[in-house]
């Protein structure tokens, strides 16, 4: 599989986290929006996503692989189906301030969520109205504050 790994972290304070990761990786974020930032790091190849989710800082939100185009999304989904991994398809969806084609891999032994995706275009909104869950949502009743209805 070609692309780069995505690591989406919950953070308590977005501004402090942006400062830390800017220093750590020697680069500024590629995108900053309310409650959200991402870094497109060349070396090591990493898409680091920060999601402001007070009270859950330092925890994993989800994992992913950003691939170059929809053909690569389709190829990975077909490959994973042949080895018995089920997926949840999401096409032309808005998530994390981007319009995307993607799918979620189901069945990880520890419950971690992986998405395989490509960015089609930038978006001014965090999620689309028809996107029920662009990223894993917080557990019901956990009292968390979040940047939006997804990636929280």
C-alpha cells in the first residue's frame, strides 16, 4: 500500500498542541480550523491530525492511511476484502474539513478504527450533514467537549 500513515490524536488544548508538534516535526500545520489542525509531514511521512477533545488529551482518536486517489481507495478496499476484512464505505463525504472518498476497516482485534482515504477537495465545514460519523465519536455519556459531531 502506498501513501502515508495518519495518526489522529485527541488533545486538551489545540494551541498548545500545535506549538509542541510544530517544534517536534519542524513544520507548521497544513490546516487549522476551530478545534482541528493537521500536519502533512514529509519526513517521516505522516499525516498528524489534532482534534480538540477536552478531557481526552493524549488518547488515540483513530488511525488511517492517506492514499493518492480514489483508484487507490478502491484497490485497497478490494485487497482487504479478499483477505476477509470487512469495510464501511463512505464516498464523497465531508470529514475533518475535507471532501473525501474513503472506507473504514472493521474487525481490528483491539477495536481501533482505521480509515483508508483520499482527499478530493478542501472544505470550510467540519462534516457534511449526511455524514453520520466521519470519524469515531466519543462514547455516549462521557461528558466530553468536542470540535464537532465527528472526530470528537
